[in-house]
């Protein structure tokens, strides 16, 4: 079944964030025309870099944020800085947009991809506006999936409980509570919590903010200026056993500081993750992940200072515990918190934000394209259902590639620019080779 009216693009890339843009740019440089599909108004920037707020900074210095693996200074030169600053994320969005604008042969398509069916050797992709297109190769660069509804939040008024902290509704809620001065609850204490606190502060919010997570761990700051790296070879790192790895990391942290110890693992994280095997990977996720996340995904020193000041002033409280009950009471939300220390705490807040992170189980995705591809067996989830099962070339199935956070199961550390830029280059090279071989 061919649709003769459907335009043909050699490659259809779904998702216009960093992963999709850089794959498109690499393909265009090889002379392969691409359709880049994103219907969320974020085409060319994606979720992380479409923020409009100057207070949202990169959590990596500019020297490490080049979009190009073989031009490490590209972004710091673009910013005209010494490479040591933490630039605004919206500036990185402009930089990414520049890379796209300079590429020849990328057709941006402002629509959602809602289905893709295998037709002959290629794909028939259906868009949310009803249009269809044919493509020889399909690339899934859809980033993280939005969070599922927080347990116990069903039925709460939408203006009181914000389930997606990246939505316009979240932005409106920040403005509203800043004006009202009401208290706020943030569920989760990671990087998304940090963003939300910064947005509230920038909007002039003066109420009290309670940020809650099971352990109450918050991201650690980068040291500034950064300490010199203390590299290790992969052979020096214990492999295949989380406890041995952990002991090694603690010893090493005591010797060189945790920043240097964690950063030294960076070139080896894919190999270390794969050597662990599924059983040890599960152990890591259960026991070590919270520690790893806050030490590995750090924040700019000035952001850490601001949080420290807010905590000292009593405006921000970080609580270890869990939600026992959530109830709406006219224009307030009443929250009962079971603290980790056994005490119960009650809060009345003007809004709660779910900052517990993206959807953890891809089988529960609401995205119609992914659902369809999973249901007809074109792709399958990885062993943890964190993302898609891909091979060493990031192929998720016949004629379909995936990259970025969708490939966490295979690579674990594949959520930030310094990792994804290599993957985007490799995926583009693999698709090019595949297309050339089959012409
Ligand atoms: C808030 C935040 C801050 C970060 N800060 C940094 C940082 O400082 N440094 C760093 O290295 N990394 C950072 N990261 C991590 C990293 O850079 C991003 O996660 C990375 O850019 C992922 O890009 P992506 O293109 O895979 O996903 P995304 O940026 O999420 O882009 C995916 C796009 O696909 C679209 N899409 C999804 N489904 C469909 C569909 N069916 N049809 C059409 N479009 C679809 C989405 O709407 C989205 O626009 C940050 C991440 C976040 C969330």
C-alpha cells in the first residue's frame, strides 16, 4: 500500500531537540535530505533549550557544550567566552538554531508524528495535521516522555497540581503564585526542582517552598574554577559489580574529591554500564542511582549559592519523605507529608509541581507514534523499559534508529550534550552508509 501523493524524504527525524537537530545537520552535510518533525513549537531547541528564562543556566561549562565532537571549542567561541562560564540555556537554544539554519537540505515540519508504518523498504509517516510522507529511514529523537500523573493527584484541579513542569500551565502557575504569594510544594529535589525554584524566585515569589523527595538529596555544585581532571583508564575501574565500583569510587573521592572522581569516569560510563550486566544494572538503579545523579548532574556554583541563601532564609525547605495525602480545598492544596524521620508535616499550598522526572516506563507512553511502533513490533523496549532496545549502532529495528534519552537502557549516560553529540554523528554516518549501500 503506497501513498502516491505522499512526499518522499530519504530520512524522517521525529523530534527537533538537540538529538534530532544534530543528526539532521550531520546528514545534511553528507548531502542526505532530511525532514525534521516537531509539533511542539520547540523545533530547533527541544525541551531543555527552549526555556525563555535567563535564570535557567546550562549545568555544564561552555567549553564542554560544543555541538560538534571534533570541534570542542565551537560553543565557547560562539559565546566568545573563556569556556568556563555557565551560559544561559536559551543562548544554547540560539546556538543550536544557528547550526540548523546553516544546514542545507533540512525541511522543518511543524507537526507531531502520530504513526509510522513499514511500507516496502521504507516508512509511511503520518502527521498530526493528517499529511503523510514517505521516508527510507526513520529516526526517533523524541527525548524524554512527559511524566505520568503523580499517584494521588487524579481529580485535583489542574491549576493546583501541575503534572508537567515543562508545560505552559507550569509557567502560568509560577506567575500566579508569585503574585498571590502563596506557598508552593515541589515533588522531587533534582534539576527540575532547581529550575522551578529559580523561576519562582525570578518571578518575585516570596512564599515558602517545600521540596520533597524520598532522600532529600539535591544536586551538588560544580567547583569553580574547575579542578584539573584526574583521568583513570578503564582497566583501573572495577567492572561487573556495583559494590566494588562503589567502594572504588568512595576511595577515589577521598583521594581526589568527588567531582574529579566522578568526572574521570565520564569517558568510560558506557563501557562500565554495559559491563555491569542486567542484574548489577538493576542494583545500581535501586541503590546507587540517587547518589550518582546528584554528584554527576551538578549545578552552576552561582545557582547553588542562590539555593543555599534561600534555604538559610527559610524560604526553601528540602524535606526527605513522601506524600501521604493530597487534597484540594477551594483554592488551596492540603498536603500531608510522612517525613523520613517519622514525623508528619502538613502544608497548605497554592500549587504543587510534579518534578519527579520523566516517564520511567516507556510501555506506558501516551505518544501515539511510539505506542504504534511498540504494538506492531517495529521496535521494542529495553530490559528496564526506560527506553528502546537498540544495538551498538543505535538501530532500534529495521530501518529505524533511536538516540538520546530514548537509548538510556543501552548507554545509561546518554542524556547530555557531551554524550549525544557523538551518537548523533555516528547515527548520521550509519544511515548514510545504509542509504548509499541500498541505492
Ligand atoms: C531542563 C533541562 C536542562 C538540561 N541542561 C543540560 C545542560 O546544561 N547540559 C547538557 O549537556 N545537557 C542538559 N540537559 C540534557 C540534554 O541536553 C537534553 O536532555 C538533550 O538535549 C536531549 O535532547 P533530545 O533532542 O533527545 O530531546 P528533547 O530536547 O526532549 O527534544 C525532543 C523533541 O521531540 C519532540 N517530540 C516528541 N515526540 C514527538 C512526536 N511524536 N512528534 C514530533 N515531535 C515529537 C518533543 O516535543 C521535543 O521537542 C538538560 C535537560 C533538561 C530537560
